[in-house]
């Protein structure tokens, strides 16, 4: 509502200028730029808030996933001085962590690509 009032006042001022009914105030450009800056700051705050909540949600999901994976391993783990691990257990471990490693690499590549796109949009 507040933003609409600002834009309508700008429209009225421009219409007056076109109709040459009144001259614009001397600080019109300054106040206009202040309003533009306020709108940009508000948009940036909103984007930061969304980004913060997305980061928190992703972190919680990663923690839950780690607990889901590690809890059964720790439950069946026995402490010994000389570990007795066979090759099949190594393969089972690799099969367990391979999708996680692949997903991490893909997410890092996606992050790099999205950062490039974001920087390109900021330059425009």
C-alpha cells in the first residue's frame, strides 16, 4: 500500500510536469532516488530473509540425514584395538557413501553455476 502511494505521487508529479501546471520541487530527483534506494534495501532484506531460511532448512535436512546414516553404524560398532574389516565391508561402505559424495559434487557445481548467473544479473 505504501509503495503504491509513492508511485502514484510520482505519477502525479510527472503528469503535472507534462501539463506544465506546476514546476517540480527542487529536491524531486533527490527524493526520488531516496525512494528507489528504500525499495532496493527492502527487496534486498526480503531476499536475505528468504536465503537465510533456505539455508537453515537445508542445514537441518543435512543434519537429519547425517544422523540417519551414522546412528545405525554407531549402534553396531564395537571398539577393538585391531579392526577386523573385510573387503566386502569396504565395498558396502563405498556403496553407502558414493551417492552422498556424488550429490555433494553436483551441488557444488550447481552452486558455482548459480553464483555466476547471479553475478551476471547484478551487473545488468
